[in-house]
């Protein structure tokens, strides 16, 4: 059982509904490549683990959350291909919560192979966009490329669950949405110049998976979902 506060979030409900509508009667992806905000590294790493463990890399939540498991298989073969394609180093690693939390709502049966790709924190925005472009060819094989982060992420300014949203959150969220619904990635390459950027991202790791996903996709993006949790956490979802 997962705590009600997780499953009742609008973003969680959206992912469950999206999966039910989008994959009902259709083939699921042949595999999933996830770039999580919770796996940062100095160089690009890719997990070749065949049976990844569920990693509970957080503190202070109800005990039942730590008993959750997401037992999707890995894909060493795909990991090895990505390592060659992107000059990444192969490692062994389980699923951090940036991987298994969205996937347990999207693919609850855990029957699609999953490969985790690290987030190289020293890389420039242009390098991350280029990494996405390198991964783009995988889409032709019905492989889903999933960037897992948060459109805004300042836990120091977290508010009660259903608080009103401050203007500084809406200003940044709307700026990003406008860029993703344009025909160019140029502004995303300079996202640190966006209005209210430091208020929303005191550190960049929760924004950067979006750059890789955008580089792998097509603009304009589809804005699939928009909701805000605890007043300041924009949980928007985009498809490219």
C-alpha cells in the first residue's frame, strides 16, 4: 500500500489515466530509458543491471512506502548499445525513486524493460540537448525516453498541500511552457536566464532531464498535464 498522499496527487492520477487511455489496446514500449534527477554523476553512466533493485533514496515518509518494490527487468543489451552510442560507462545500479515512482503509475505491471541513464551534472545545456539527440534514434524502435524531474523544485519553500501558488512559480512555469511549445530549443539552452529561475531551482538537477528529453523529441511539445503540489512544485508533463 502506498500512502494516500502520493496516489491522490493530480500528477499521479494523470499518469494512471494516461496509461489506461494511451496503452489500452496498443503495444507498450519495447523498453524505457529513464534519465532521473536523482542520479547525478560527473560522467555519463548507464545501468546494465539485469534485475534492478528498488532504491528508497529518501527519508521521513511512512513505513509502507519503504516496502514498495518495482520489479521491472533491466536490459543489459540495450545498456551496452547506449554505452557505445553515447560513450557512456556501464555500471550496476538499481531504480532510484525518480525512476520507479512515475513508472509504477505508468506501467504498473512492471513488464517493460528499463534502463537508467545518469545525469552528468558537469555537462553544459548544449551537451545535454545533444545527448538527447543521440538517443533520438531509439524512438524508431518504440523505445520510450523519459525525463524524470520537476518543472519547479524548491523544497525549502514547500507549503501546505493545497496552498495558493505564488506568482514566482507561475512565471517560471509559463516561461518554460512557452519555450517548449515553440519551434526552437534555443531558449532552453539558456534556461538559467529565465525569470525567477533561482527561486524555482536553487540547484539545477530537477530541470536538466527535460533538456535531454527535449533533445530526443520534436517541438512543439504536447503539454499533457499541469498541476502544482504543495504550492510550489509544478508537476507538468510534456510529450515530444
